[in-house]
């Protein structure tokens, strides 16, 4: 088993959830176990994994896998998005 870290908020670096993952699963398979209404960015050992690579990227045992929610919306009004 490996581990993944899921950030609860892109702005909060402290509040995270650690989950076990079976070794051999692709990022796409791991992503399927997370909330579908949230869009995530993924990194392995600090390297961003683009969405096109998710299906064939398989983390190795001991890799640090981080899922961070992506902030979206706001309609171009930066202050409205932050507030």
C-alpha cells in the first residue's frame, strides 16, 4: 500500500487527509475514489502531473502523491473570487 495526501482547501496547507492507496493504481484510478464534484491538480514528489498523463502515470511505493483542489469561478472579478 502507498499513501496519497488530499488537501481540503487550496489555501490551507495544514488541513489534509491522508489515505492509503493500492500500489499499481494509476492517478486516474486513484482520482476516481475522490469526490467527483471537486476538480484536482495532482503532483508526485513535487512534479505536476498533467491530466493527459493521469491514465498511464502509476506512482511508485514511497512516492509523495498530492491532490490539491483547484479554485474556479469568479467571472473575472478577482476580489469577488477571493471574498
